[in-house]
C-alpha cells in the first residue's frame, strides 16, 4: 500500500486526503491546528499536531519512510521552507502546492519533484467547460495536448467510426465511448454511434475545442 504524508489540512488538503483514503492509500496527516487534526484524525492512518517549519519536528516523522510527501500549504514562504526541509531529510518524492508561476519556480529550485496549482487547474477546467457546453471533462496533458470527454455530435448517430473518420477529419483519437455507466474501450472502425454517447478523445487542445464548437 502506498504511503503519503500530507502536510496542511486546509480545504485543499482535506479534499486531497478524502480522495486518497477512498483509494485505500495510507495517509498520515499533519497540521499545526489542534482542533483541525482532532476532527479529522479518526479517518486517517495517523494524525499529528506539529509545526512543520521546524526541521526537528519533521525529522521525528521519519520522512524517508513515506512514498510521497505532499505540501498542501498555501502560504508561499512556509511551502518553500517545508519543501526544502523535506528534501534535506531524504523525502523520496515531494509534491508542493503553488499559487503562482514564481512560487512554482522557487519550489522546484528548493527541491520539489512536482508542483500543482489547484486554484489555476480548477479555473482552467471551468473555462474549458464554459467555452463549450458539450465538454464534460478535461485533462491537460501538456501545453498542446489534452484528453476531453465530449458528446458525440447528433449528426453522427447511426454512423460508424470509419464513416465519420474522427482522426482523419478532426484530429480526434477516440480512447473509449461512454454509454451511460457502460464503457466501450478502443471502439473499432465499425462501431455505430448512438444517441447519448460520449467520447473520451485525445488530441491537440485547440483542434478539439474547435470541433466541439463547430460540430456539436
């Protein structure tokens, strides 16, 4: 079982912690606020009240024993300091939260292996969904490519994949089809689209957005 040390139990930390324990990940939570830890402790493998700005306090947690350490604190200075201490103490992999690109650069400089932007990511997802009402989910792979869940155009109903040629005409690589709660993985060329189908497609972000606005 994977083990995670989760530092900072604000809204982001709590949301992440809930997801992790639902996936049967062993999570140790840490926060300096006593009432927060006392309220959350029963849900987790372990819970500690301590100030993680102290290297001695962190050292007592046996940092190298965790597969991943997550710094979920929003404060710029604290996040940088704690990230740096974790790496000095032998953390295997540190994921740190950032609010700005400048903070991200400094976090990487002091040793963060990965930096996440929860506020920015939420804003981007919302912007994409608002851009097209037919986008149901969106995962950015890099600056150019993404995976989208989109509705199948109504004019495709009754037609096959080879008839509509999503890849050749629109640059859409269909990963799977969602039919309500059922999944059709890697649909073949003779798959017939039906009303209510959703596609999980991979491709260039701009091409997929253009497709959703023009063809659905």
